[in-house]
């Protein structure tokens, strides 16, 4: 499964955070259906798994999703932190993001 957000193709959505690996990338927090996902948040990290598990906006994710949300990931081993932040900025400029 994949989710196209802007020009970026993300793997997912996954309901279990175990699919979010300890690799560099950009991740989405989504709710809604697979065919009509609702974008709750977008962020980046060099360790997506660690960032997702300890993210300071988790309470917002739960509130906006009604308690249940999914993850989608874009692995970016070829991008540095500044380039990942640019991906996040691109998505935030094109889409309304509920948290963050």
C-alpha cells in the first residue's frame, strides 16, 4: 500500500508503529480511510521509530484522530536533515496539517 501526498510517495498507511523503522525519513500521521486519508501531522527524523514513539505531539494526534491513527513512511537514506525538513515544509505548504 502507498499514499501519495503531493509529489511524495509514502509506504503505508500502517496501524502499528512497528512498521516505522529506525531509519532516516519523513513520516505522516493519518486518520480516515485508506482511500481518503486525513493528514494529521508530518515530521522527519534520522530515527523515525524513536521519534514516533516519543513524539511531543502524540496527544494532538489522538485528539484529532479520535484515538486511532495510522503511520505512513518515506524512507530517505539519500537525504540529509535539511533536505528532509524541506520535504516536510513542502507538504505543510500544500496541505492543511491538523497538528504541528
